[in-house]
C-alpha cells in the first residue's frame, strides 16, 4: 500500500509539472468488471486501477496505467474443491487516439502493451508475461477539468507455454485534467 501511495504522489507531481509546461495531462481512477475469454478456470471478477495521461501529439495521448483484476471462483463440474480465481496485476502504457478539451463528448480508441503478473496461491501458479490491449471508450467532460469515462478493453497476455490468457474489461472512471 505504501508503494501505491508513493507512486500516486509521484504521478501527481509529474502531472503538475507537465501542466506548468503548457501540456495537457490528467490522472484518473476506474473500476468495473473483468470477464475471462476462453478460460474455464476463471469466472467474472472485479477490476480497478489508476491511469495518467500526457498529450503527446495533438490527438495522441500516452496513458501509463496500473490495473488490478481479481477473477471470481470458477464453477468446475466434477471438482469437489473448486480453486479460487486468480489475481492479475498489470502495468503498461496505452496510446489513445482522440482527446478531450473541456466539456463535451469525446469518443476514442486505444491500443497498448504491458507487463502482467498472474497469480493463484492455492494452485501455486505465478507467471508474468507481456500482453497487448486495445479497445474503445467515450469520455464526457462534465466540467472544464473533470471527465467521466466508459471504456471497453480487450487484453491478451502471453503465457510460458506459447498460449495466451484473454480478458474483456468494462470499466467506468473519473479523470481530472491539468493544463486544458
């Protein structure tokens, strides 16, 4: 928890300096549901995270993010003691195409790359891998510096055996914008 607080303070300080340099930046938090795709060993769970953004080139915004997903327990027929769902922590960066300049509606799409750690203590499963992500979203500016967003995201995380774990995430969040 201490590490998360320190990272959050660092990001806020960086965003304030970016804003002072005349660039557009934001910080935000989000939460929602995560649904495994083609995985029988997981069920729908909860996701939350933090995101920052820095406008790089007009309509392109870079978004570093931290995502924490806890899958629900699977319902495996014939298994007496169903294992609990895994935890997936992701740290990555997305490129968002589309920007928000004050109040109004701003649709966007994004793609990115990240490092994901999947862990299930009961099954003694602990694996990290590189993943790709992409999706669509819309942000509604409700005030000059405040936006509410809805986002659909699809993650594909590589595994050691050459396969992948896939998830669809639906999140809602709030963003505070600097330097608009």
